């Protein structure tokens, strides 16, 4: 009985369902075709390049997201211990 369990999460860009396989590795955040990931990256780059408060806010949001994902990755093994 080696049954794989899949979880469905939405694409972070378009919201389409993405099947995630349990196990090792980072979960997929974007559609497998790669178009959504490239489009999301372009949008983030444009926001960060915007002068003034809008650009500063975009840079701060990106830093927060990176810190949050790093902390989650560091805490996850402790949750399974």
C-alpha cells in the first residue's frame, strides 16, 4: 500500500489549482508551465523599481516574505521532532 497523497494549493499568481506531492522538497508556488512565475517576477521587479513609498513598501514586503519563509523552513523540522 504505497499510496501517494496529494494536496492542492492555488498558484500565487493566477490562483489555478496546483497538485502538491507530500515529501521532501519545496512546494510548488506557481503553475508548472512557468508563465505565472515569470509574470509574477516581472511584476515584483516593476514594483520594487517604483520610486518613493510604493517602491520602498514593495522592497519591505519582499524582505518580510523571505524572512517568513526562512523561519518557517527552520521551524518545520522542530514540529516533527
